[in-house]
């Protein structure tokens, strides 16, 4: 008699079962570290030849906890949003505010130096002005010769 199998039962594969049920990214997401800290919202607007970067940082002590730097041709804004409330009442807490370190980077045009950058903070918004970021960035038509 031969060892012919009419059907084979697949081995129990939990990862495959979860992937088939929830989608291909489901099991991969289990092993990713949870994001720590937060990523503040930012916008960049053109103001004449200047670029103005606005970063929302409500509740952050910018004098102690925020740095604005130029590093390898990039504007780097980094710091930490500290949680000043370490004691919880009754041990119950609902947190929708994210705490921890953050880092935002923005590529600068090659002609921009650190002297062209100024920063201010008002009403929870850090404003960084990059003077002359758009200077000389107008499109120029190149003539085609035959």
C-alpha cells in the first residue's frame, strides 16, 4: 500500500491566521515599538522671500526645553514636552496630551546660513523665520537652441 495523502491539514500558523483575518500589516505592527513622545504640528508659509515655519508647542517651556539649530543644511527644532503632573487623583487618568521628546527637521536652501534665521514664541506657537529662503528661486526660462 502506498502513502498517498488525499488532503493535508496545514500546520497551525497563528501569524498566518491573524494576517489572513486582519490584513497583511496586522502582525508586523505587533512588533513595532509604540511611538513615544509626540510630533508637534508644523506649517511652512511663504512671506515674500522669507519662509516662516510655525510649530505648535502649547504648554512647553521654550526657554528650558526647546532648541532651534542649523545642522548640515537643515533647520532642526527639538526639545521635550514635560509632564508636570506626576501625581494622579484616585489613580485614574485619561490622557490625550502627549509628552516626551520631539524632533522636527526641515531642509534649507543651500544659500541659507544660521544668521538668516530668527525664532520667537507666542501663544503656544514657535515661529521661525528663514530670511531670504525663497530669494532667487523664481523660475527662469532657458532658451532652446537648434
